[in-house]
């Protein structure tokens, strides 16, 4: 898939040192991964949106707000590590337009 991005998604609670180590390994493996992109797991925008909602239910401080043009942007809890933010940011990219169309109903109730 030309133009496809390879993003690693980590659990938000993963230690920052482990995320940094895996990120280094991913950088080394990027060429190999691009050659075998058809074998990598991928998320549809809807699956990414479902995962974002699950994280929002577990971490009540994560919110999204509408930016210019109607796009949704994450607002992270102040206590979150860079790894936690990177996880949601990768999902945010994968969710794409599905995120912009979602009304987030049921998040506070779950």
C-alpha cells in the first residue's frame, strides 16, 4: 500500500522506557515492515475509534474538542506520559474521519 503509514500503538500504561526502546527497534525495522506491509495488522478507522472510546472510559481525563474546520483534537490528562499521549495520537491518526463524525455518546455513562 503506497503511502501507508506504519504506526505502533502501545497500551497507555506502558513504561516510557519500554516505549522508547520499542520505538528504536521499530525505526530499525521500518524498511522490512514497508516491504511486508500486507502482513501487518491494521485497524480500520471504526476499530481505532472503538479503541479510543475504550481508553476514554478507563482514563476519564482524556477528552476531545472540535478544532477549526470541525476536526476533533485530543486533550490529554496532565499526568500522562509521552508514551500514553503517543498511543492515543497514533489511534487518532488511524481513526481519521471516523473520529470527526462521532458524537462520543455513552462515554460518560460507561
